[in-house]
C-alpha cells in the first residue's frame, strides 16, 4: 500500500494587494529594513497578518503618512488576523 500524502492549502493575500498605491515607492524599503525575517530566494514568503502588523508598528509608518491613514491600514491588518500575507508579490 502506498503512503498517501495529504496536500494542505492555505489562504493568503499578496502583499502588493494590501499596500496603498501611493505608499509603494517607500513602503517596502521601510518595512524590510532591520527586519527579523527575510525574503531570500524563496518562491513564497508567508507571514501572518498579525506578524505583518507587528512589523508595521515597529517601522515608523507614521513618519511617512498621516496618523489617520496609518490607523486605517493597521485596522485592516487586524481584520485579516491570521490570514497569510505573501511578501513575494
């Protein structure tokens, strides 16, 4: 009898899909600086929205955009909870 491997699936959103378009010139540079995870040569790099949120709190978004925009973005990340975010897109 052959061993059957159960394929797993997960839901994720692309990182580029959640970043406001007007942030795209500066966001990823700020977000990735001095980060505790890496992109490397991976095909996909998934982190939870909760971990993404924690990183956003650390990297100083409020220095780049008004606090109201930051708060709205952070609330969206909270709503995603444990959904994965793909950092490769």
